[in-house]
C-alpha cells in the first residue's frame, strides 16, 4: 500500500467494490449458497475433524475454523483492492512500446494473477520471495493431500469392497501406491489441457454442493435415510445439475430454467434447486422404502441392496400367537429341552 504506483484504496473504492446487477441476483445467491454449504463435505475438513480426540474438540475446532475463514478473507480483499488501485504502468511489469507517441497507456492482464503480481511487483524482494514460496508450499501441500486422499479412497472404498474383498493390508497399500501415480498422471494431464485451475476448483465445489451436501445432512440428521434414497437423490441431483449446463467449459444447457438468457446463460439459482431436490428425494424415497419393507408390504427378498434384511435378524422372538418371548427364557427352554433329549439316550 506504500508503493508509489498504488493510490488510496478508500478513494478509488469504486474500482474494486463493484455492484450486483439486478439480473444476476439469483446467480450471486446461488454462488453464496455454494460457498457456504459446499465447503462442508470436503474430505480435508473431515480429516482434521476426525483427528480430534473428542467430539467437543472437533466442535471447538470447527467454530474456530469458521472465524479463521473470515479473518483470512481480509488479506485477500486487501490484495484485490491494492491491485485494482495500482497504476501498473508505473511498475516493472509494464514495458512501454518502442517508438510510441501515445502517452496514455493501459495494461491488460489476467485478473486471476493479481496475487502473484502484487507480491512480485509491489513488495520488496525479500517479501516477494517469502510470499511466493509460501503460496507454492500451500499449493503443493493441498496437491499431495488430494493425491493421497483420492488414492486412499480408491483402495479402501472401491478396490477392496468391490474387486478383492479378501485383499490383505499389504495388497491394499500397494494398490494405494499405484493409485497415487495414476491420480498424479491424470491431474498433470488435466492441468496441461484445462485453461484455468479456478474452473476446476469451481466445478469441484459445484458438484460437492449439489451431490454430497444433501447426502451428508441426511446421514447425520435423518436417521431413516438409507441406500435407496441416497442413490435416487444422487442420480436426480446430478442430472438436474448437469442438464443445466456449464458455460466455463462450453457445456450447453439442456434444461433452460426460469430467467434463462441466451447470452448470459442460467440466471436462476439452479444449483441450489438441484441440491434441494436431491435432499427431498433422499428423504421421501428413504422413508417410503423403509415403510414398505418394515411393514412387509414388499418382501425382504426384493431388498437387492441388502439394507433391510438385517431387520429380519433383529426381530424379537415370538410364540405361535405372535407375542414376543423373552430371549433369556427361550434360551433356557431350549437348553432344558436338549438336556432331556440327551438323558433319554
């Protein structure tokens, strides 16, 4: 902020504060819900929560993390404001054209690069070196954590349960090591072909919000949620989101939600709508299927996902008239009967 090329951010606030057009209020609300709720079902968050020794510690950690997010947003806002209030023609970034008679020059650059540009051209060399190194270290830390998480989930949640139920721990570890190379190669290829890393992060957060957030809420708060409702909610939420299209990757919209514009695209908060529909679907389907199976309206033999068959084993013992029998008394009666048979022989 003390650099000679930077003007006062309070005087030039119109350059960086901006405004929300009336036509895009729905889009802003959609992204606000995505940022608030879509950041919860991330594995990196639950890795930290599950590492706590007590539930109280996990709760306190989560509350402090929420305040930490708000606090860490302040430097990002300041950096953006400084970048918008900077006359970049007065910095080393700008190279004047040769033999140019025009004394009024403007600088065009990718606004997503504002953080490294501020660190490199508006700070002392030592601060720039440490700052860029810290950013690189944070990115690499997130990258290797993502590689390890993806390979671990593949080895433990896909390979062992589906392909090799009797796989040893050593075999699972080797599968995880191979998966790390596979995930790393796929990530490298994706980074070289996709134009912006922000687009990938946006799409990832988008799908997490639409698909995983309602699943997480139902698992924690809706006790009767089951596999059938989860699958139906997953499919319906994914379809509604994908059919809405995505301009950032050139994917067309097959469902034109209200207020759709051929130029501006979807103006309706369809991501939030897809999430709500997925949430309601999980609840309705789970309750309906549980009611049908527990009331034996549908026989348990049709429980092809083997979710409700366990209830058949958990039913209390009954007599010929359907009255429940005390299990201890029943076991004693069986032992006495077996003893009488042995005495006869």
